[in-house]
């Protein structure tokens, strides 16, 4: 491998690698606001994933082989060359970066103190790091004698666009720095293409076509890469707190599998730290009356999904391959783009909506609480879960199965607002009745987890004994698409695991051409699955996703209960309420249906 000299040390690199990626790989910090760590792996396949040198924060000094002098270049678009010399830090670079930050701050001065992302903003962090205490390029910071400049400032303020007409994502053009991250992640990784830079000069901002309200899959990847508050999840913290203060309401919270391996990052804990007990305790201190485990409803999803898969294989009344239905962004993606394949989706609700249904229809009976007095909350790694909770099929007689959805980031913010010392909290257990989940439910948080959990139970349903090895390594991993064949008795089941909507589009396009080499397809909209969800702590990078995934699987190795069909609370649910997987009652409370996108939802 060729060598490059960075800060007087030699590092190996492969042809085509950017200097920025080499530095990241070797823990040499270079800040950037237009490039993102999520784009690094994709740059090898497509040069469009480059930061395009929009922000000019990643400037470095470079001396090429045969040259005498250093030149200053952005590292996000510079490919390494043999014997190239690089300097990443000196006084001149610090001065240039500071100037570029001051230019970017021209639209932001005076807004930080009441901004939604105050103390959690990349631009603000870099400003503090470079000791920016005045904003010399901001019109408000100098005399406004120029009438033309005053009119320009007024026009910019009057053109501010705030889009909050959907249930999941809020956009504010006033804080947009035109970094184009949202555009790149939406177009190249997710293949949805909802954003573009509109207009020119000081009028420019990242917007939708004709500045119409955002209508997309609401995967939230744009909010996870946005460095400012231009794109954020639509907060439900106020809604949660109002319910807590209402004496008539019983606040019941459910928590998703991946939240417990990522929430600790909000408080400076090591990536992937498992904080289940502290999370439950924190929710109680925030005012929750009951805390249930979504791992249990993930187990329930497996019971229903495995039964449905076997029915499709044996009776052949519904088409194969069968698609998983846990990810609402994936469902919406199909409804919008490939409605002809809706019959392939499992009719099972997602674990969030199964738990919501159980809380309002089963637990309410068991506890004697009127469903109208239950405020059902879910804590999810996913922004699109906010959209899913408002789908009309989950709202009956004005009572929704899930009333409020908080992302992992929102829960972190709520805990800080309550001044709770998270790291020193004593562990607490989930409440009984719906509080026991297996490790098969826990691995839902990682790409391939739904497939693996379903295979464990499908194996039992078909053979009447558990597989000798509960780990199906062939469906694990972080590659975008994974094919495997699993032998279950006399059946050879062909499986495919996909994460990222861009990869999902490739699979569906192949299906349209007749290229179908699988019987069971798992799709998660976000890279890495739920551990890389749009509502997870930022930053999220390949390295961070790997650490979270390892924690998910470490739970699977250490938990005693590893099979959904062996969960005693699941057995009790079927015995006392649902009768059996796939029953009429199970379909009433645990299954759903889908629409072509011409059907328009009316959001709250």
C-alpha cells in the first residue's frame, strides 16, 4: 500500500481514498460541516458522496510530491497521493477555519440561546472550539447604514420557511447553512430525493420542490446528519409533560430494543453501553406510571410473523416472497413507489403498534383502567414511528393505540431538563404483565435481527424442536444486502436482509424484472437497522453503529430467555386473550393493512 505523511507520521492508504477518510480512520480529527462520517463508505462506490467543499472547514495544508510549497485545500474532496505531505493543524489553518465559521454564523447570531439544538449543534460546538465571540459578518452586529443591505436582511427574514405540517419532521430554513448533507443522504443513500438546494446567494436553502410541505418516508436520516436545527424531529416532549401533569391520565411507556444500547451516549457514556435499568428508572422519575418492554411485543411480532410465513409457504394463498413489516418508513416507501407489491408485506403490525394495542385493549381490562384515561407513550430510535402512530387504522373512535412518540434524542433531552443524574441512577425493572422480553426480541434493533428471531421460531413451528444453534450468522452483518439459505427440516428457506432504502429500491427493481431469489425479505430503512435510526443520538457513524450492534448481540448471548415462543408472558397472552397465532382475535388486535399512496392521511 502507498504511504502518505500526515503531521510528520506515515499512514497507509488505498488508491482513491480521500485524505479526510484516512484521517478519520487513524483518529486524526478534522472537523467538517458538509461531509459526514456516514458518507465515507459510500464514497468508494460513488464520488458524489463527497462533501463538495461547501463549508470549507476541513481545510488542510498539502505538499504534493515534486512541489516545494504547501497549498491549502479542503480534505473532503482531495484524494491521497503517494508521498503527499499533509498538515492538519497550525495557526494559519485555525484562522481560515475561524473566518469560514464566522461567515456561516452570519445567519445564526443571536438565535442559539433559544434554538431547539442549543448545546447539541455542530456549528455551535465548532464556534466554541475556535473562540468565536463576535460575528463580524452578521448585519445585526454592525451599523446598518446601507438601505439596500437592510432590505436584503428584511427579505431574508420574510422568506423564512417553517414546515411542521407532518407528524415526524420539522424544517426551519432560517438555520440552514446549505451544507447539503440532507440532500446527499436522501438522494444517494435512501434514494428518496426529497431535498434540493433552492434559489441562489443569500436566498438559498435546502428545501423541497417548490417549497411544498415535506412528504417523504420520514426515515429521519436527514435530521440525524443535519449539523444545525434546520431539520429536527417534531418534538413530543411538551405533549408528554402535559399528560404527566393531568391527574386523570395514567402514563404508560414502552421502550424499543435499540434505545437501551444508545441512550447512554446522550450522557457521555461509552458507545453501546447497555442502560436498560437506568432508562426505566429515569422514565419513572420523569413521571411515567408504568413502563413496559417493547421486546415483548417484538416477541409477539415473531409469533405472528413466523405463523404467517409458514401459512404462505404451505397454503400458497398469499404471494411469496414475504416482506417484514416492522419498519414504517419501509412500508411508506412501498406505498409511495411500489404499491403493486403491497400484498407481499406481512400483515403484522410493528412491535410499537402491537404493544400500543395491547395496552389499550388487554392491559386496560386487566388493570381496570379506562382506555380513554391511558396515555400511551413509546420511546423509539425512529422518527417515522411518530408518523406510524397517527396512521388512521391505529385510531379508533378518536382513541389512538399510541398517543405520543419520543425519540432516543428526545428522551435524553427530557432527562436533562428534569436535572436527573442519569449515570448514577439505581436500576429499575420493567412492570409486570407486559414487561418480559426475550433476547430474540432484543436483536430486533440490529439489521438481520427480525429475520434471525423469526427463523428461530419458524424452525420450532415446522420441526417441533428448537434449532441446535440459535445464532444464524448468515443473516448478521452490516453489508447492505445479505443472501442466505437456511435448512429447516425438509424446507430450504431462501432469505434476504437489506438495510437502507437505496438498497431496498434495488431489490424491488430486480423483482420487477423477475429476478427473485428469496422467500423471505427483511428491510430496515435506516443504515444498520434501528441502531442507526433517524431518532438516535448523534453522531451516528459506521463505527458507532458497529458498537451498538455488538451490544445488541451481547444481550442475546447473556440472556437466559432467547426464544420468543418460550416467553411465559407471551404464552399467557395467547392463553387468556389471543387464543393462538393467526387467530381471528390476533388479527383484530395485532395485524393491519396497507394503502397505495393516493390515500392521504389527515394528521393531528
